[in-house]
């Protein structure tokens, strides 16, 4: 499954970038923010590997470092394919002698030779484009400095390769964050069970720790059962309690997330807050009973 979905997103990323470059004349692959943040390459790296990671999730395949390397190879294949296909479309306008993207107008770039580079094969053309395109950095329309040395230009161009790797890696980290059960070889399902206002959080966690230490099923269950999910709480600063579970294991992971206001007064997750605890599923049987009822209802509808 991951190979089929991987191939689909690889082809989609290539088609997207090639179409944007040929029809809108916008080189997304080498688009950078402030010239050095390879935003376009990151986006292409991300898109090209989406299918591969999605397929891994759907078929419950664990993300090992080797599979991450494979994803990075997919992203690099995407980048090289985009550059090669764009090269196939690159021709020289017979009237203006400018390069254009066309299959039927003008002569293909490979029919030309450039002094010092020879015939414009794919590799020679790439070498020529990199070495003959000086890059300048401007701020408020004033040039601050420009890079003309060959080494400098190769370093700037290699940033795009770094971008494509970062894009694939970011896409993979989304999957890496998912809780995985190595006994059942499956990604755990995540279910939000309740939330509470931020100001009650500290006391709640303290009480949770002490009630969990009793290992008393009934006590723990009734403690957790008193909370519920409240829509209005989710709009203010709050703690959200989730449970990540698999079908066969007796234990599950209870995790608490903290949501706070950012500078724009939007409620966002505080990534530096982490709380996870392995608990017995029997502690939260009520959650699974509700879930069963909901699923049955859905089945009836
Ligand atoms: Zn399991």
C-alpha cells in the first residue's frame, strides 16, 4: 500500500511543480524565502512523500530510520525528475533567443553548445545555469551582497537539496509522533476523552497521580469519570486528555495536552508540555463503552 500511495504522491508532486513552472513560469522548486529558506523545495519534499507515509499509517508499518531514508530518496527522485522534465521542455525561441518552455516552438536546448560547457545535455545545462546565474540579496530594493563565485553558487543551490530532505523529514515526523504498539504492530487510535480549564490543570494532575498510585480500578475509574468533554472549554486555555489505545493490549496511553493563547489570542497547543502515562484500559472502560455505543449507532444509521 505504501509503495502505491508513495508512487501516486511522487507523480503528483512532479506534475504539480512541472505544470507551475511551464504554465506560470514560476520555479517553485528553487523558490526561497529571503533567498536562503528553501520553502519551495520543502513543500515539494513534503508533498512527494505524503503518500508513502500515509500508506505506512494505513497498513500499520512502523517508521524505522531506514524507511525514513527511503522517503528522502523518493523526495530526491521527485526533485531530479522535475528538473529533468523541465529540461525536456526547455527550448530556444528562434526570434528572441530567450529560453522558453515548449515542445513544438523553437529548437530544443540540447541542440545548442555553450563555450566552456559543450553541448547542452541535462548535466551541462544544469552546470551552466548554476555557474552563470549570480545571486544577489536585497533588502528594501537595495542590494546588500551578491554571490558570483562558483563555490558560493553551488552552496546556494545545494540548499534546495537540503530543503527537499527537510520536507520529507517533516512529513515523516508527523507519523513518528503517532503512538505505535509494538506488541500488536499497529498505530494506536487516539480518542479525546475530556478537557478542563487551564487553571484546574495542576490540581488535576496532582490528584491523578495520587489516585493512579492506589492502583484501585474503581477509585481511578470514578475519578476519571467525573470529567467530560466540553466544547466551551476548548475555546479557552485548557488541558485536553486523550487516550491512545490498540484493540488487543490491556493497557493504553493516557496523554495530556496543554492549549494556551498565542500572541494573537488564538488557542494553540503548547508543544513543550508533555504528560503521558500508561494505564489499564479497565480504568476507562466507560470510554470504550461509549465508543461501542457510538459505533453501533453509526452502524444502525
Ligand atoms: Zn497493542
